[in-house]
C-alpha cells in the first residue's frame, strides 16, 4: 500500500493545457483509446474527474455511464479545467490517501484509488493530446508512480488488466517511464506518427 502521497497537480495542469487547445472541428477525431473519439474522451474526463474527486473526499460516488460524445456537456471548456483543479486539490489532503474509499461501486484502498485516478488523467491526457496534434508532457513523478502501478496491476490481476486495456504494446525496458506506461495500457507511444 502507498505510504506517501502524490501531487496530481502537475499532470492535471498539463491536461488542462491540452483541453484549452482542442478545436471544435477536432471533436470527431479518433483517439488511441479504442472506440472513443475526442468528444467521447472529453466526456469520459468530465465524468472521471468528478468520480475520483469524490473518492478522495470519501463521498458517495455518482453512477457512472459509458463515455459518449452525445453526452459531452456544452460547457466542457470551462467545466473540465475546474474539475481537474478540484481533483488535484482533493488529493492534496493527506487523509484522501488513507483508509478505504469507494469508486464505481467498489470499496478499495484509497491509496490505490488515487493511483488509478492519476493514471486515468495521465493516459487519457496523452490520448487527447495526440488525437489533436499537441505535444504532451508527462510529469516525471506521475509517470514513475503510474508505471509501478501498471506493472503491479498486470502482475497481480492480469485478467482484469486485459478487460480494461488492449494487449500490451512492447516497449524497451530502457524507454522513458511514460512510454512504458503507454505500452502497459495498450497504447503505441508512436500512435501520432503511425
């Protein structure tokens, strides 16, 4: 179990920067996240930022729904940055990482939920960036924590990992931590150029 906290702020700020550059004509673009275009991915980010903030606060979650471009809220350009900031703020409280919490109807150790949440932000932020032609900067501490999380997840719960992600994309062991995270989550780090 995690004994120290991780500041989600550097990565949520980077995703906010990416969101600010998304153009209306890019909402229909495909993303590396199978089955989601940019609008559906934004809808997913809107939902997950609320769910993981509420988990940090040890509050009851809202019922999740499948991401859908048709459900993207009209004010996503202002709502999503505010929710990303609120997410980071909630997880800055050391108590957020202690004990148990609930996410998607499952009770889990809060420290694990915090890592799942920042992993979602990190990876889906990249999905959004490459789908809209933007450079993406992974926070080094976040990338390292997410790599450890994903390697542990794959080793400890391979069947569950395979239900969530596509097949592992081979990435050299000496590649940057973030490229290895992408490979572990079924993404080709060269997706934008491939």
